[in-house]
């Protein structure tokens, strides 16, 4: 863009050859300076867009009807995608909430931003998205259902209004609305400042364990209320998921096919409920700001395992069921009804949003602007460090039994156009051809690296870790008793008092 003091120079250089002596008698000569000024003036700057990011925590794309799932789990997302762009190969950077959200808010991979299972708070040295936007004049508001996205973990930094909302919170006045929807509506009605662009972030945790959707959202997937009630009681007799998690990983009472089917249907009900909440939130956004002036992203932070590769929840692994994410985008720069199959990652939202706000990302940013053309050849990296937090989810006797020892390592994954590799710090490695084996059921022989894409994936894994912005080793944060109980209800904390669990 030209600076204001550049404009007169440009006009003078263009005008001088046109004002030749032989044209001095032309009546049009008096209009020439005005015409030239009009033609040579720089275009007006693009208005800074409002930005909305709604995270559908723990939503795996292949269980959503917008991505082709056969049951009606996401009718609103289908409508949303028809007005925007669907990304079919979107990935997280890890398998749980803290590093994924830290990458969303920083544009950095976990080995650079350092928020992981060893150090569970992002440090002040990492610039965050809301900070950049609020300094540029944006009004910033965040609403989180997840305790890993909070003031205590450092991820609320930069939000003028940040509120932790529990889905079970009572609605003032008994209004029949979801607590998060009510909180966002209140912000729009009472705190929204006209004349300022806004950045709104929302985390919805419904698809996360324990799966206990409202009856109306679950009924499309169950034959009766009685079947639904029995399924909830079977898997979550105490309300928390610890019974199910301990049962599964103890390997003493494996779920049978009928039980896996029931569990998946409960998860589908949670996705359907999340779809309804998302519809209400996007409706509030559309009432407050014209779609032509607003970017809206609907994404997930990671997926979920429901028996995939012997796992439940989203711990201990970087398989596609856990790493592939939802990514839908609507607004200027995203074509209606478009479907893209280029590789994209959660870090890409950071540069995309900053440039929509007429800001530039830092040189260390690992993402690309999603409003630009597909990036072509690309290899994505993801990582999961030693599962200190995840191991704390389980009872002492299960940890002592040794059944979890196979998961006591770091993991790193690289995904290319066709091939994928997962490598553990203990030397174990799995290679997959995702074009032929999208469910990763048949690992490839490791000595066959004839394809260029497979070599690129191997090279990506061989790259040294990024230079961390933080070198602290403290585990932090310390949660208050109320938050500890909330984490226990969500399965983040095991039965042992004081343990912290994974998201």
C-alpha cells in the first residue's frame, strides 16, 4: 500500500508527459489533473474484519455429517459449509487441548511455544493472538468451557473479557438457553462497542467425555429414551468417565461390540447437541455483524478415539482419529461451497486472522494464510510429549500394574500429501499410506522409502526441534478445589486426590 506522502510523486510522474504544449487549447485539459488524481490514488484500505473462532472441542470430522458421516450429526454445519469453505485435510498439532489452543493462539508448534504435559502454562514470552488484536484496537472476548483454556494456563492473555463458562451453569431467569450462548448474547447486548472490530473466541466442550447429551439431541441415534438412559448409566454411573477409562485400559473387562456401538451413539448425540449450540452462536454473530464483514471459523482442537487402535478418549496417540480436525471457514476470502483437500493445520488460523486485521505474523509463525491459494507441497508436524498428565487420570493399581507402560514415551508425527509416520522416543515407528489406508490399519514396511512424499515425511521427522521461546520446566498451574472437581468430572483428574488429568 502506498503511503500518503508517496501519492503526489506518483501523480506528478504520470501527469507531466500528458500535459504537452500542443494540447494546451483542449477544453479537457482542465479536467486532466482531477482525472489523473482519481486514477492514480491508492485504493482505500480493506476494512479490518471482525473475527469469530468457535472450537468444537474433541469433535472428530469423520463423525460429522458435514464430512460425510451417514447419520445426521451436524445439519447446521452442513448449512454453514454451503456458505463457506470446508477443509478436508485439517490437522491439530497434538492430541490434547492445551498445546492445540496454544498453537491456535500463537501460530507456533508445541516444541516452540512450550505448553505441554511437562509445562502446563504458556509463558509470557509467547505473543498471543488476542494480545496482538487488542493492541490494534480490536475488542476481544473469550468464553471457554475447558479448564485448560483459562487464565491459569495463560491462554486468556489479551482478552478484555474472558469468562470460564460451565455448561451446567444455571441460566439467569430460567431462560431455556445454553449457558455459553447466554453469556455470549449478554456480551453482545451489554458490552459490545460499536465502531471497534471484534474478536470473539468460544470453546464448546460437549463432545468430550463423559458423553451425556440431552435426550432430544440423542434421540436421532437411539430407538427409545429407555435405551439412551441405560447407555448413560452403563458407561457413566458416577457421572464422570473414570469408571469407563479405568475399565478399558485395565484390559480386564473389554467393551463388546454392542457397547462400542452404544458409546459411539452417545458421542453422536453430543455432536448433534454441539451443532445446535453452534447454530445459536453463529446466529448471534450474524445479528451483530454482516457476514461480509466477518470471518467465522468452526474448528476442533483434536479428535477422539472410540476404540480406534485400542484407545478411548484422546490420550497416548497421534493417529488420524485423534489428530484430524474439523475446519470450516466463512467470510471474505473463502468461497461459498468450496472444498479444499490441501494440508492445513490449526496454526494457520493465526496468520489468517492477523492479516484480516491488517497485521503481520512474527517470522517464527509456522502457519500459512488460509485466504491465499493452497500452499502446495507441505509436510505437517505434530507432537505429544511424555504423558505425565494422562497417566494421572488412572487409579494407582492400574498404573502399578504396568498396562500403561507401553505409552510412556514422547511421540512425534509427520503428515505429507499421502504418507504419514508416527515415531516414539523409545524407537518404535509406524508408517502409513493414507491414500490406501486412511484408518491406519496396515503399517508399511519401514525400509521402503521410494516415493518422494514418503521421503519428505521422513525428512520432516528428522528435523531438529524448534527453538523454544521458553525454557522453564515448572509444571503449573495449581487449580483451586472447584476447578479440580470440574476436571475430575471431565475425566482430566483420576481418583487420586491432587492428580491432574489430560484433555
